[in-house]
C-alpha cells in the first residue's frame, strides 16, 4: 500500500480554498503518475504545473507519441533501453560521463544509444530546440496514465 499526498499553499480565504484543493489534488495525481513515494508540493512541480493542464488536448498526446513512441517501440522489439537512456541523459543535464555512469554502461555505448535516439526521433541533440522538443515529449510521455 502506498500513501500519496499533495500539498498546496495555505488558502487565506474561503474563496481560495477550491483552487488550493485542486492544486493539492493535482500534486497528488502527479505523484501517482510518476510513481513517487513522497509528499509532493504543488509549488515545486515546476513545468509539471503546465504539463498536467494539457491532459485533455489530443495534440499533446499525439506529439509525445510521435516523438517518444518510436523509442518505446524500438525498446520493445529489441529489448533495449532507449527511453530510459534519454531520460537519464536529461536528468544529468546532457553530461555524457555522468549519464553513462548512472546507467552502468560505457560512454561509447551511451554515444551509440544517443545516435540511435536521434535517428529514430529525427531530433538532433546538438540543437537546443530539438533537445527541448525531445525533453518535453519525454515529460509528457512520462505523465501518461499507462506508463
């Protein structure tokens, strides 16, 4: 059994209560989707405050499916780990050595995987807009209820 909790700032008036309740609920739902085992504060959600508001927009799901879907399919067919690789790459701010170390792989293996990711997604990780697009698609993919 997991305990999930969301926290939002203090409501100073009764009219603010529904908004803060919704924020706390949103934080709790995010903790559930991301499989976090911690109290999540709405104010610490950062970009997730925006991304969770986009749930009902079909184009958002299409975007993440078009970008990350090929990686997930490749992972299934080849028993590889490209989705986790790109997540680790972003978690380590693009630092090749730290990313390779966190994945327990040689840096050349990581470079090969990153080339494969670029090839499958059509996103060049050396271009900031492409990197942002891939990172955003990954965050949206991670928020999907079925992941």
